[in-house]
C-alpha cells in the first residue's frame, strides 16, 4: 500500500515532465491524474517501486494526451536567450528526443541537480542503473549534437 506522502518527492519531476510537453495549463491536471492512478493501484505496489510505477503512468498519460491532441506536443519553457547558463535550443531538442527513461534521468540529475542516489530512490532503480542510463543518454546526445554541428 502506498502512502500519499510517498508521492511528494516526485511532484517536481512529474510536473516538469508534463509542463515541458503540454504547457502549464495541462501540467497540473495531468500530474494529479498520475498520482490518482498510482494511489488507485497502490494495493498492487511495493513501497520501494513507487517511482518506477509512476514513470510508467506518466509515460502512458503522455501518450494518451498526445493522441488526444492529434499527435501534437507543445514543448514549453524554452530557455531565456539572455541566460548564458541556459542550454541552447538544440540541446533541449536533443534531450527531448531521448527515450523517456534516458530523458528522465538527464532531467532529474542535470536540470533538477539531484544526486545519483536521489534519482535512484525516486525511480526505484539501483544507482548503477541511473549511472548507465546517464552514460547512454550522454553518448546519444554527443552523437546527435555532433551530427547537427557538422551539418550547419
């Protein structure tokens, strides 16, 4: 059985996930839908697997929302051009092209400044899994961004 308080640490990344894809207007509703789905099925879950189950729910809701919009996704929260620390548009686009499990660890670790252990706890996976996903994500980003650099 899942205690609703266990969902609290996941609020920021779930809300951010939906906000980046569907805008602020829909993000709160989708976040609530995700948490309600987890709580409805909490009798089936192990307490230490809440993050992993929540990720599956978030992916499913994202797919449903994309279908509802006719396949259109609104990528929101582009960096401010005056912010020298903000990643470039091509970097953000490349991160969004990553498979969801890779995008999530990149977002949690780099954007939200969470440690490997924190990301692992949130997702309900071992620390080594977080590290290998980050390594795979960075390799893909290097390849993707390297190709774009050579084209221009």
